[in-house]
C-alpha cells in the first residue's frame, strides 16, 4: 500500500503560558507534532452555558500530519484543564517543499507510524529491559528489530539490533520526504521482503524511541504476516541508553 501523508494545522488554546508550554513540549516530544507555535495575548469571546464570556488565552498552532490528528485530539482532551478544549484541524494546501518534507520526517520517522494504526499492547506483548538483557546473555536465537528511521539507527542502536527494512526502503523514504517522489514507499512490502528469510516461529523483539508508537505498529504488522512470538520493548531506546546498556553505532566509511 502506498499513501500520501497530508500536512495539517491543528489549533487549540490554553488558559496560561505554563499549560501551553506543557502541551507544546509533550506533543513534540511524542512526535505527534513537528512544531507547536505559541502566541500569547489572545483574547477570546465565546458563549458558554448561556452567557457571553471573555478570557485571555494562549493560542497554539500545531504543525503535523492528518494521520496524527486523532491522537493529538485524545492527548489534548485528556491533559487540558478546560472542560471543552478547542481542537480544530485545517488542511495545508501549499507550502515550501523543504519545510513540508521536514515536517513529514519529524512526525513520521520511518513513515510506517503514519500509515498504520498500532493495536494496544497487553502485558504479554511487552518485554522489560531486564528480560531483554537476560535474553541477550543466554545466547537465545531471536531477532531484535529497530523500528526507528535509519539516521536514528546509525547514530545509536541497541547492540545486536537490525533495521526493519532494506536500504532501498530508507532511500525512497528520504526521497519522498524531500518531495522528489510523490508517494511513500510501500511499508508492508518492504517489511515482507525483509522478513521473508526468517521462520514464522522466530522470536522477535521490537523497539523504538520513548513515547513512540512505531514499535507497536511494527509488532502488529509482523503478526499480520504470520509471526506469532513478537514482543515490544518498553520503554524505548532513550531509557535503555540512559541505563548505560550496550549501544552500537553504524561505522561510517572514511572514503
């Protein structure tokens, strides 16, 4: 399946700078948004419970893609002090190709998280740091899949991990993010090609960054193509690295 990733603007307001700052930082750190702009000094007049009210507010403009809207709405509504917070999405008809490419890459990582909705993981679907360390030390035959993009993998990954697709997938992903080609590469096809050499009985562990849904998305896709023993490492890479557990980096050629 190929799919275009459509950029959108999501508008919301906050009653004060502290609330606005917390929302903005959380949305960006969770890769729900590429950027959130705060504009202070807004004054809103609105009808609420039969009365016309006036309030000073902070306006937030959230730059993201359409596939992330539902999670943004859910996050704002569950973390906002208002009984009924504003959450409105506007389509982006045109924009700087370079900026839109950056926006897509900042939110989507390897783009699979924007193409597929991960199912909720149960306790049986997850693996802890200690369990993974024990698995590594036992010499067990399992596959450790890094669900992040290639730049993140190259900069640092859990020792023994491999990427979820071949090099051509990441090359085409980069071309799409730069608006050189018009459609994202087919994630399902790339994953199937990568996994074709492995038995469906092979145990698999996936991981991503902290607060990232891509590892669960990958686990869902692996189960859909026949792999049954798939678990997700939680939390993610930053927490693993923070404990000083083994991390490797891709060696660059000196040529």
